[in-house]
C-alpha cells in the first residue's frame, strides 16, 4: 500500500511505537468476530511492521499465544471481564495500569469498549451498532450499558475504526462527533478458507451428513441471526423439491433462543437439521468449502465475515439484503430480505435447480473476495495508529 505523502513524512519523525492491544476476546474459544479481526490484522501487522513492539493484554492468565514473534508479548491480569460491572473495572482500573507500566505509546481496543481513564491515545474499533438497531437481541442491562457508554468511548478515543462504509455512515449518523476521526478498516478471511477438491468434500459430507449435500449457516445462534425464518425457508425448499438436502447450523448457542428452540423441537424436518455447536476454524473451513451453499439470514451485520469466508472458499452465498452485507458481497451473493421466509426457500431452490447460476455465483464471489486482505487492512490500521500518536 502506498501511504499518503503526509503520513510518509510523519513516519520519519515517529519513534518505534510500543502498541498495547486489548486481546481479551482472542482468549475465548468462541471469540468470533472480535477475535478473528484481532488475530488476523495483528498477525499481519507484526510481520509487516516488525520495527514496532506489540503487547497483547488479557483479562486473565493469557492463553497459548496465537502468534510467535520476537516483537510480540502476551500479558494477562484479572479479573475476567465477563459482566458490565467487571467490564468497567477492568477497562478503567486494570487496563490503564497495565498500559502505564508498559510505557506504551497507544492502546488498540477491538470490541467497541475503551478505557475512560487511559493516559495514552486509544484507537477504538466499533464493528456495528447492532445494540441500537436490534436491542431485543441482548439483555436490557447490556443494551443500557452500550447505549450509555458508547458516546463516552467515542469521546475518549483518539481515532476510531470500523469494518465497512455502511457502519461508518451509521456511526456518524448516530454519533456525529465521530465524523472527523473515523476510518474504515475492512475485515479479511484467513487464507485457510479456500476451495477443496471433490475428494475432501465427499469425506466431509460422509462424516457429517452421511454423504448428503447440505446448506450451511455459520455463526452464533441468537435472535439477530434470524434462524427461525431460515427454518421456515428450509421447509419451503424441502416441500417443493423433495430433496434429501441437509441444513447445518454451525455455531455456539448464544442467548434468547426460546423461540428458535421451540420451533426446532416440533420442526417437521428436524432430522435434516444438524447443530454442531462451536467448531474451530480447521473444521469450519472444510464445512464452508464443502457446503452446497452458505445461507446467512442475519437481521444486522457490520460486516458479515462468514459471507466473505464462503465466497473465498468457492461456495455460493445466499445472504440478507440489509446492513453491510450488500457492500461486502457486492454482486458475489444472492441477496434476500431477512423477513421473507419464502424468499429464503426460493433462493435455496434456485441454487439447487440452476447449476449455471450457482457456478456464476461461485465465480463472482471469488472475484469479490480477492478485494479483501489482511495485508491492506494492517497497513491501513498502522496508518491510523500513527495518526493517533502524532
């Protein structure tokens, strides 16, 4: 990436930076989007900007390092921040002390939270404002915490990054004070998400679905992901096509799932639905590359990483026509209104019946996926950090 002339000049006068990173989500087995973003972008940054020093901070004893480099270290100090009261204590008491002791130049926080009492410039990542647009997806206490503190976090941050132009515009619309300090840093997909040969696909299907083709949903299971409508759409598909196709739901059971659980318990095609629970990336990449199509009916996304992972894997995508997904897919997916259950069924049927269209989606998706890379995103984030400390 070619840096703008101004920043190229500034870099000549900036000493080697010591960058502290709030990495607490990378320590969770199911850290999902925040963990993917943090691991992906900083693995690349540590490699490409090796003159800087990186310290990854955790809210407990740090787990096995996700990268090994002479310029990267891992530190942990509790209490584990798993509740709003402990969030407040860890971010405003424990984290500032760790950063001060390190004599860090800046602090990066990838999870929408930052410290209100940190003495160094902070770069804050806000992936989306789902808590505003879909508050029923979280507890009232959590929603109130986000609503009260997000404007304070925005005020405290020296620079803000988000993961799509859609989210940038949404954040500015609700918090105009962010306008002059917000940048877009796209997600990317790990290179392990790639097409696999037919032999590997068949082995995967034999292991998971007794050799049957399957549609795949990847992500956590909670109301914002709109899985009740997906079940209804799958019913529409099964009734009209008399197919032995399976539906795999690959992700942890999160919260507020009473409606989904009740629907699934009496679901006519229950034997054709497979819940895997959380699965690690090494297994997910095989599922993604072996699926007949990814179905991603979410009500709201700041980016939608599974859409990109599927496109990169050579798997056609049916996804919601809302929030950031049209921007990310950009012609590489079949888009459907989230609330149109029959539309999800029709989309599955179209891909199932029209092999030419399915192959076109695969080709367009791979072309679109090539636009995103951690290398570019790491360079852009490094530039934002330079801006924060100068």
